[in-house]
C-alpha cells in the first residue's frame, strides 16, 4: 500500500536524502506535505516534483513568492508556524521531522499528539522536551522512530528485546575533524575546517556539533528518552571509521552492533519502510576494504561538551533545554565569525551554570526557556565583541 508522508525540513540534507529514497520507489510513497524555513525555490521545486498537496514555508514574508512559484500546480502554499503544525497534523501517516533545532519543536509535538508515526531526525525535540514528548506519545499512541544513525542502529539491535535484557547501549562517535588535532589547531579552527567532517555529509550546524562532539552529548540525552535507560547505562566510544553505528550489550554479555556505510539514506530507509525494509542505492559495506575497525574512549579534556551534556541529563529539569539553546546560539555565532571555536563550549557551560529555570510543563515553557537562554548567550557574545 502507498504510504502517505510529510517531510518537515524538505530542503535540508535529511529531507533531500528522504526524497532520493522516495523517488527510487515510485508508487510506494505519497508525499502529501513538505516544509522549509526560507528556501522558497527549493521548496517549490520539491512540491512540484512530488505533487505534494501542501507546501509550507516558515518565513511568513515569503508566502507570496511561494504562491507564485506554485501557481497552477494544485499545491496549496501556506506560511508561518501554524502552517508547519498543519503540515505535521494533516493526512500523512508518517512524518519525517528534519527541521534543525528548536524551530521544529511545535510541529513535531503536534504530530506526536495527533498519534502519527514520527521519524525523528531532529534530536533537539527529545533533548528539550523529552518527558513531554514521550508522555504525549504514550497518550496518543504515536510511534517515535529514530533517524539519527546511532539511535537507528540501537533501534535495529533492540528489535524484539525487552528493556530488562539490556545491560547498556553504546553510541559510537567519529571524533569529527579535530579528533587528533593539536590544542593550537583547535583553538584557531575556522568554520570551514569545523564543517569538514571526515565521514559524513551533513549541514553546517550539526557538522560543528560533531567537531565539538556536542552532537554526541545531545544524542546521549536523546537516547535516554528514546530507550528509557539512565545515564549510567549509556556509553560513548570513539570509532573513527564510522562503520559501526552503535551497539547494544545485553545482560548475558552478548553485544549486537549495526554496521553500514556512512550514508544517511540507510537509517532513513529503515524509518520509511518500518517495520519492513527497502532497497537503497547506498554503497555496500566492504569489510576487507575497510581493513580495520578502531575504538577508543573519548578524550573529555579535548571534548568537554560530552561531560557537560551528561551533567545536564543527570540534572534534568530545564538543564537540557539551556544546554541545547546555548549551543545553537553559540554555534551560530561561530559560523558567522563572531567567536572563536573554543568559546562555543565555554558559552554553553556558563549558561548552564548561571541560568536557573523551573522544569517545563508545556511546550510553551520549553520555548520560553529556549528564547531566554538564546538572549543570555547573545548578550555575552555581543559583550565579548566590544
């Protein structure tokens, strides 16, 4: 049967990979809604190719442009936060949540509350609103499917297992572009160096997160909510080849790992077809050519973001929201040339230590904590520039 899907963040790297898979399997998927932040041309092109019924642009000022580009197509153009929510709650059975950062939070929550199957590429949704979102999923019967390669690997390894059979889960990290760099090289790292990931093709923000290893810290928090395990049963190991995407250790000592080429189409395909599988054009893994698989413990002095994220998870409450918002604001400043690379984690640490908010009880609370944290970090960035 044809599966109706919505792609939130269709013009980004995850959205494009999802579309590549959809187009490889004509007739299997019906793209009913697509969204983007500001890329009108990209969104209109995707809507035309997929014959989507709705195309929503987050930037309300671009609605007129979108309407012009979709004239005569039968695709309805919409704009603003409410349009993103509508796209998530419409006729789609599966919603691919690929909007970067907290910008996607409301639409993801709306899809969960509507009982959809939600394929999460947006890790910030669970990092910032994990308890709210998992609680809503239990209430509505929604299914959360992870697209992050690490969480998708764990999801595959856990197939059919009970939680009490799991001793721990082990997230793998490539170590990013600065795994072996000197302290001087890291201190002087440029945005172009930080986004040059050795294995994966990703957007700028997540590539910088990989360089600081904050992405792995965020994934640690996400794994806690996805799989219901405490911090002490979630480990991280550096694996430079990015072939083993994560592992699960069971109480009998068995360890299952999921391996594959570093291609996001593999985990996306698993989510698109779940509970079945579907063919992809991804490169096939050649273990003989790979030759060796290396593993090492992460250097917490080189990558203090890992310790900071674990502390935020264990503190709970608003701490993960502050961590995420401060990181997004700091990474943005770095990419704009406003702060040096090491200041990203320094700004995040100060925000987590200085800001004390009550635990959120609604998505509105989450967004308010996010807004106030960004303002706080922005003020610090501005002060340091003068």
